[in-house]
C-alpha cells in the first residue's frame, strides 16, 4: 500500500472520528476554580435599557434575547436595581461584548464594533463564518492556501485575532485561521472589533478582533436538523439538540459537509480550489451551583480533509492532501453578586497533516505532521467602584507549543503571563462622556516584556449623535514558523530559515468616528482610522542560489507601513419587513521602505445588503453584494515583477430565498457568486453555484 493510501485509510477509520468526545471535554490541568470575593454595586451601564417605543421590525422577543454572557467568555452587566438616572436612547436590540470585555448595547460601545446576530446569519443563508462576514463594511475576505482569512483596515489575517466565546483559538496555517471551518449553524452572533484590541486580548490584535459567540440552549426542549445539496456536489447534513431546565442547560451538535474542488484555469490540470470533506461534533452545558455560582463546559472536535492538484518546479504534478484535526475544550466558573468574577480554562490541539505525492515518481514526495497545542487559564474580575466608575482587571497564563518537522529541533514552545486592567468612567451631569483607559502587560518567554496601552472615549453630543475616539498601541508576536522554520521545498526550489532573534511587530493606532440616528429608521456610522506599523517581519535573501541551487530566504524585522482610511455604513429600515445596508470603505496604504502601496489592498470597497421578509407567496429574500476596485500586485508567487500588475475590479453577489411552512419547516435556495467572478491568480474563489436546503426545527 502506498504512503498516501495508508494516510487516507487512517483518516477514514471509525477510531479517528471517535476521538471527538475525548477532545471535546479536554480540559487544562492548570484549571483552578474562581475564588469567592466580596463583590460590589451594579454598573450604571445597566440602566441603559430599551424604551417602550420599539420599532415594528425590531421588537425584541423573549426568544431573541442576546446570548447568556456567562457563556460568552466575557463579563456581563449586572441588574439595573442600583443604576443611576441617565439619558437613554432606543436600543437597537443588539448586545456587544468584544470591545470592553463587558456586555453593553452596541451603540454604547466606545470602540467601533459591528454585530451580526442570529437573525442576520439566518437571513444571509451563510454556512460558515467567512460567508457570514461577506459583504460587511470594513471587512475583506482573503482566500489563500491556508484557507479563507480576513483583512481589517488594510492589515492581513496575521494581525486579526480570532476568539471563540472570548478565548483565542490556535490553528493558523500560513498565518491564517481558516474561517470556513466554523459552521454557521453553531453560532449565535459574530462581533467585529475594528482597530487594535491588544490592550485587552494581547498579541495578534493589531487590526482588530473577530469574536465568534456560540449558541446555547434557551428553550425547555429544542432541536433542529438541516439537509442540503448543491452544485459541485456540495452536501451538508447536520443538527443540534438542547434543553434548558431550572438551574441547568445542555446542548449537542453534529455536522457534515463536503464538496468537490474547482479549476479556474482549465488550460492545465492544476486545481484552483480544493475538494473538502469535513465532520464536526460538539457539546456543552452549564449548571447553577447555589445562588451565585455557575459552572459550565463546552467542547468541540473537527476533522477536515482537503485534496487538490498542485504544480511544482518544471511543471511537475503533485497530488496534495491536507487533513486538519481541531479539538477544543473549555470550562468556566463564574460568581455573580454585587460584581462578577469569572475563571476560564481552555485547552486546544490543532493537527495538520500534509502529503505531497508526485505523479509518476516518488523523488519529491513529502509527508509532514505538525501539532499546535495551546492551554490558557484566565480570570477576570469586574467591580463597580462608584455610580460613575467600573473597574475590570484580569490575569492570564498561557502555554503554547508547536511540533513540526519543518521547525528547527522539531518544535518550540513559549509561555506567557499577562495582567490587564480597564477603568471605565462616566462623566457629566447626564454621564454623556465615557472615558475608558486600559493597559495590558505581557511577559513572554520568547520576547520578554511588552505593554499595550489604550484610551477610548465616547461623547453623546445629543440624544441621536455619539462621537467615538481611541488611541492604542498593539503588537503581533512572531510565529513559531518565523522564529524556527527550517524548510526546503525542492519541488519549487527554495529554502526558508527562521530567525530566533525576531522582535514583535508593533503599531500605533488612532480612530475617530460617529454614530448618528437622524430618523427612527435610519442609522449612520462613520469611522476614520490611521495605523502606523513598525518592525514588520518580511523575508530577505540570505544566499543567492547559483545555477541549479535553491534560493535561501530568512525572516527579518525590516519593514514599516501605514494604513489609513474611512469606514462608513448606512442602515435603513423603512418598515414592512424591508431592510437596507450600504457600506463604503476607503483604504490608503503605504509601504514606507519601498514607497508604494501594500500589495493586494483595494483602495475602494462597496457593500450592499437588501432584505425583504414579506414577499408574495410567503417568501423571504436577502441579497448581498460586494464591489472591490482594482488591487496592485508586485509579485507573482515569490518572483518580483518587472512592472506592477493589477487585479481587475470584482463584484461578488449572493442571494438567499426561503419560505417557512409553519413554525417547524423551512425550505431555502441560495446562490453564491452569481456573476461568476474569479480567476486562478488574483481571486481564486469558487464559481457560481446554487444550493438548496430544508430545515426542520422544534
């Protein structure tokens, strides 16, 4: 049996899938239960509840309440029993937790945050997080070999931190956390923090934070199942079930997805997009321990296999197989009283197996097996010091290890200890001014001590107009690959060596924005940003390969850059089930070393979402479009072009049409990339496809 056949057989064994339950409940051995402490008065923010004048299409029903913050990985506002009098505005029905680690209405956040709730996720027909984020203003999806990443404020996926229920996730491939691997069926809402988040969350949040909040059981009994089929032999089947009783709740989920690959260059035999076959399972729950304590846990396991045909040097042909395993377990304990204390422990293992099988030869065959292990324990304590002051403090300890044949000595490890604090002040007679200074101090075994300060403010000019501003410093720690890589690719003809002397990349960020509601049905949001990036990590040639010899590259801190621009959004709800969102993003970038724009950044992006819930025959529809201007390119792979090239403008359009049959059955039809945009080099996305599904729920 050939090595690749053995590898495939291993992936298909039942024993391989039975690991799900083991991984899903894996817990950090360093977990410690949060200790009791005298806890404080309620926050003034809790008084900012919705008024009685709710909009026709935005009434908040009991079943549409925001997710329990005990599960969200972040602290929540206490009750309004002791809330001081202050001017309030109409709630938009959304609660955000990412920008300050404390739940609040989205329009009260002092930092720019976009919330995509469960209702919007279902209306879009999205099947994973990348599809949820499509056509969002200020958010640019970037397909790559590592999966689908996201670009914020002109900065790549390396600079965007991904959180699940408040905890950072491992599993970057070429700097990208693949957003396709997170199933939309399991998600309650997605929050997008634009701008640095290092003052609270540490490294990798220079551009912002994508926070994925998972669904919890809210009904005594609930269940749903979905079955779908589409072009490219796309198959999806899955379901979830849960229950909630007095003092406890639980849920479980299971999903399977698969699809054939695609080819944007039919003149050759090489693939543009991989086929995939993915299975995911998860479970979780929480229980009250007395009147003040809650203990909860959540676990998930995913296995995904991808196959494609690649080209090597001299047009050699390779069958490429990637298999990912992702096991994540979290446990938390929370004490509520006059304040809130929460301790969370997370343990994650991400395994990536890679096989390169050369056709008609085994000279360049290659198999690699890498494992990333991450354990994090964090405690966050929130206390209201007075009617106008809320203090949040926390401590975090983390262990991180990466094992791979590509790394020098077969792997590396680092540990980190962090302290962070945030103090929120409400000033003025009506507390219309909010100041929120914060700082995080990281002590890392690899690069030492690193502070991340931030200051945010929100001023309520009048009832319908808020002005936001922030200044922050952030950083990105070098990855294990950048520090320790020792990799030769004979198929293409290059060698890459890591550099253990690398220092963190740093940034200084400034933002100024406004939220304006000129009419009951209209919201306008504008945000100006300016980011100065220093000590950026790039590659340089350390040895010039002679004839027949491979080029040798290494990582160095050589670059600096600037990104600046404007993010804007208009939301209109004219009534009768119609909703409209228009977005525009202007991005201006500069590579200061080369005096040219950063590669691949589009100066202009437009987005549109149009929904209608009261069409004839009981139909509902949602249309999303994203228009991107031409983008500059200076390299073709690793080869610098003699003259700059430009990717053409693109227009990506998705549509979702569905009908509910009573309360329990829904039938839908979704079309993606309806204009069939894309090419093998600049926009390697899947061609136009239709997908039909039926969902039953109880």
